C-alpha cells in the first residue's frame, strides 16, 4: 500500500475565526458538552500560539492513497485538522467546497479555512432526494453541525429535527444532509463502536476506511481513532424511552451504563444518570442503545 506523508496545508486562522463571537444555539453533539459538534467546541487554550507551520494530525499521517469520490465544485464533508498541537487528535467536521484535485490530494475551502486533504478523508454528501422521513442524518446548522432526524423531504428540500445546545429542538430546512446508514460498518457516517481496550468499547462515526483499518470520529470529543479492531454497528433507534430505562451510552471514556433520568426531546434526546459516579449528562439518539 502506498502512503502519504505530510500533505496538510491550512491557513492559520482555521477553526479559530469564530471564537469570541456570539452564536445561536448549535446542534447538540456531546455527552459532556453539548457544543462538541461545533467547529469551535474543542477550541485550543487561548494562551497556546498557532505554530509556524501546519500540523499533520496523528490520524492523517501515512494516509493510504485513494481516488477522490468527489469532483471540483462539489461540497464535501471533511474531518478538518486543527492548527493547535494540543488538538492534533481532533477532526472537527467541516462542510467544504472542492477547489481542485491533484492525484491523492484534494484542495478545499470554506468558512473554516483552506485545506489540502488526502482523498480518503473527503466524504461526498450523497443523494438528498433519496432521504425519507425518519432517516437519521448529519447536517449543518449555524456555525456547527449535528446528527438530526428527517421530518420531510419535498424533492430534495429536506426538513430536519435538530437538537440544540440549549437543550431545545428545532425543525430546520437544510441545504445539505447525509444519511447515517443504519446497521452498517462500512458506509460513511455509519454509527459504529469497537473495542479499544479489553472490555472497553468506544464509538463514533466512521469517516474513512481502508481494508481492515478504520477511522472513527468519537461522538463526545471529535477525537479520531485509527483502529484495525472489528467494527460493530451501534443499534440506536428512534424510540420512546422513559424515565428509569437502563441504557448504554457512549462518552469520551467509552461505553458506560446509565439510566434515563429525563426525556429532553421525545425519541431523540435524554438526560442520563451514569451508574458509575452518578453524574448526569445528556445524550442524543445516536449515542445510546438499549444494549450492545
């Protein structure tokens, strides 16, 4: 297999431009902090200066050579690398425009900055006309993004039900929505989990795959894990869970046992009291399951 070394170049204002600005509520995307799914949610400490040269994150080093699945002019999802050394494991999901394709390297740009990304990490949006009510999708909103549930689809005009960082919900018409394929361990944005340590399961969205190697973006922290362990499909479901139900929930520390303490949004969003430690955190539909 061929490999790709340091191919990342990006502007030094990437992912920091939106800091310090007032923003409307963004899609909830974290068990520990409801804004983890936004571009600035895991912002580096303000005291840390930007480096003199771009950082190639650990998960992007030695990326395999793949043909691009997009074409110039397309919009695409990309796990955008950080400009901060302390965040080199992070892949903040960004919706970017494809400016050029040079072999295995795709040039992209957007409000987060300009990027040169290995083609394996550039994910096509997919056919929105095929989405139907009840589908789970990834979609942008404001300065962030989040998993959402399709409410309706009128010839590609898709309305989705978002869960926001202030623990409210909102139906929004979106220009972009990509299916979270159920019961899959190979489709982009498949909701998966794997055994990182003996007996300890970690979960997230599949953002790239090459043979036995998979890149999984953690639900809670946007950290990207590179693993060759077998993937399992997380059996999430839109269902009316009730207070007292026992569930498994994925945090930044892996799968944990918990009990539904409050229903924040029917079928979609819940407060969960964790069995170990007794802390209460909130989880979306795609972060929990009745059992693994």
